[in-house]
């Protein structure tokens, strides 16, 4: 469904610390990790080898820095990845962009997507960014739940998303979120470079 769903985290100065589950190690990109990234993202997104290429997805924007790409090794295997990018031109002032989050299927269920994304958000904060946004899809329920857990809230970017977000919340068995998000879902469609309305979902 288009356009993709959009979410934003209104602030980055209140991030919780990264406390990894047992058996996990956090690291950033090292030489040769292109293939590791392609494996995690390709498999987690259900793509064929070669469908998602590091060079196109991560280098073309010119934002790649090794310290912006995070991996979690779990039980000795590189299992999770997320990147702390931005969108150029920025869609809202001072905004980082959470880019390509994936966890290998054999390692899901431990919230590794949460922890690796949180590490990326800390990096954005370290670079002086004040907020973060991302894009996702209606069917990616584990991803949307992860982003809600991280403090992201919906941004209404199209009329058709008023109902789509309600359907997503129903699919997540979180119908009360539709009520809490009413100022967003019943409000105006967001346009860059405004700061979207903030609601508390906690
Ligand atoms: C999104 C992703 C990274 C999350 O992986 P993970 O961290 O292992 O996720 P978990 O299995 O721990 O689940 C995360 C949350 O989603 C919930 N969840 C998982 N599967 C779910 C489902 N089918 N329906 C609803 N909620 C679900 C979990 O209960 C958990 O919520 P909680 O911690 O509040 O209980 C992983 O699913 C993935 O790689 N997906 C494919 C790629 C993708 O969609 N990436 C995001 C692109 S925007």
C-alpha cells in the first residue's frame, strides 16, 4: 500500500540506555561487512540474494559512515542491523532517519530490532539530531510494534492512512492507540518541513 507509513520520534534526549540480552554484542560496521549487511537484510526482508545491494541502498545517498551502521551479534552470529541515517533534503529540521532494520529469522523474539535501532537512535543524538523518522509498511507488524516500543508515533502522510493506521492498531490488538492517536489520525495531513503533532502513547 502506498504511500508507506511514516513514524517519528519527537525527541532524542530521553533515550533509554542500550542493555542487550545475554549472548549479544553490539558493534558498528567494519571493512567487509557489506556482505553481512546484505545477508541480514536480504533474508529478513524475504528477498533473493542480490535483490537488495549494499552499494545502492546504503552508499548512494552519500550518508554512509561505518559508525552509523550497527550490528548485533547473537550467539556468535551477526543477527541484527540498523542504520542511523538522515534524509536529504531533511523532511523536518534536525531529523535523523532510521534506515534498514532487520533481524535474521533464527534470532527474532528477543527484541534485537529494538536494541539495534536504539543504538542507532543514540548515534543520531550523538550527531546532534533532535528527532527521528522512518518509513515502514502496514504488514510489518513486528516492525511497527518495535517502533512503538521505541517511542515512535505515526505521522499522517496521506488521507488513506487514517484508516490504515486504525487497521494496523487493530491487527496489533492495540485498539486504544487509535483513540490516543486521534489528534494525528483525525488531523491534517503532514507536510514537510512542519514538525508533526506529538501525542503520548505511554
Ligand atoms: C522488525 C524486526 C526487525 C523485529 O525483529 P525482533 O526484534 O526480533 O522482533 P520480536 O520478535 O522481538 O518482536 C518485536 C515486537 O513485535 C511483536 N510481534 C512480533 N510478531 C508479531 C506479529 N506477528 N503481530 C504482532 N506483533 C508481533 C512482539 O510481541 C514484540 O513486541 P513486544 O516486545 O512489545 O512484546 C524483524 O521482524 C524483521 O527483521 N522483520 C523483517 C524486516 C522488516 O520488516 N524490517 C523493518 C522494515 S521497516
